[in-house]
């Protein structure tokens, strides 16, 4: 009997001799957003957001402190569209500290609508850009304090951040903007992880180097360089098309055509001159094998506020394939209608057409 009792007590004695803390708990599994995050998982926060103030994943590439930062061509800006960038093939491999050339060594500029923005956990300003045709793309403005002093992008990032801060108070919740902007930034491929506004191929402008808004008090000219590849924001009459012969960028607006047309063909837009601007300008190139008495290019600017119309390009007929600039004074706050016109007398032997490009107010 005593022997059986002793044998029963042995396990209890051995257990008491082992130092097992009373607070013992099973290991906590890793948070799905930590360094074990799998590529392509639909997690709202990016891995670098867990670091608090600044990012981690491809952060050197995002901010210009990577091994290839010196390859970024900061002396040239390539005008493009959201549709063009989102049609680029997604890379099969994304290096952490190197750039995918030529996209990630190119500074792009595009016109878009800024629909929403927010402050991310990695201190970036997250901008959602929309082209009005169903295509979206993300732009990111890093916090200058998160950019290394050796970065060739630092001064431009500081400027872009200041430009945005002058317009909006950014919080960690999405806020609507819905304003036309011209955005300049370095091409960048991000990993897809459910970002709001992300392009299908993961392309972004990161870092954004410049943001130009329609100045408060006016709507400015929209799509003045025709880089949307269409007549978005313009009204057309007669024979018009988008040409790939451009003063800058890839496109221009064409009035008239290589075949004879009858009468006026026009491209027009109504806008309100923003505050702090005084001049409207544009470039044109006319193909006119006839004489100015029969065919011509012309342009008018109607001040809708005071009811006056000014011919800012008198009837012109040349055929030397030269781009020429026209400028005219505008009054801040007044509503204007700009009409860019080509006239052809429908003679089959000498059709006339005119290219217009880089319409802007400043």
C-alpha cells in the first residue's frame, strides 16, 4: 500500500521541481503585416508603415538614396498620361535597392484629377490620380525628414510637400479633392498589396517632385498640352483630331486635316483666369499651301465677363513647319473662351490644317 502511494507521488514531486512561470503563454503568431508579409497579400497597410515614421520596403528607391539614384535623368521631363503608364508591363522581379530602367530613372509629368489624398503611416502623402477614363495611379510625396541628405530628389520633394501643404491640411483619413493638377515625379513600381487607387501594374510616381494646382479663384486651362491623348475639357467643331506631332510631349490638337475641309474647324475651351496670372499663351504650327486670302489659322479670346472678343492670332498662312508662340493678356477672375481655329476653302489641291499645343496661363 505504501509502495503504491509513493509511486503515485513521484510525478507530482518531479513537476514541482521544474521551474515553470505561472505567466507562461503560447507564442503570439506574427502580425500579418510584419516582415513575414507575403508579396501580393491583400493587407491594407504596407510593411514599412509598421516602422512608424518612415518607410522600409524599397525606401531607398522611393526617396533617391539607392545604388542607382545617380541614373535618374533630372535634366529632362517626359510628358505622359496615366493610361500610358498603366499600360506598361509589370516587372517580374522588383529589386529592393536598384532601379528598373528606364521607367524608374525617368521623371514623368502628367495631367490628371486629384480625387483623394491622405497621410500614410510611413509619413508619405498618398495621392490618388484619375484621368477621367477609368484609369488611376498613385503619387506619393515622402516626408522630407524621411529622405536622406544625399538624395538628389530632396530639394524637389521639399518643394512638392510645401506646395501640397499650402493647399490642404492632410490627415490620416482620405479626403476628397477633385481638382485638376499637373504632377511631376519619378516612375516607380510598387508591390501590390491592396493600395487604394493602385494601378494594375503597380506603377506610381514616387517620389512626386512637383504639384501644380489650378490656382484658387480660377479653373485655369485643362489639358492644355493635349497629353491625355484626346480632347478632354475642349469643345471641338468641324474636322479635328489629335496629332502625334507636338511642340512638347507626345500630342497636339489638330484643327482641319490633310484632306480639304469646308470652312472653320475649331478647338475651344472656357476657363476662368486664376488669381496671380496675367498671360495666356499657346504654340501653333500651320500647314497652309494656299494663300492667306483663302486659307488660314487664327485664334480669338472672348472675355465673357465684359463681353469683348480679341483676335490674338491674326489670319496666318505659312507652310514652313515652324512652331510659333502667341500670347495675350488676361484679367484674373474674368471668364474667357479661347477658340483655336483653322479655315480651309475646301480646295482639293491645297488642304490646310493647324496644330495647337502647350496652351497655358501664367
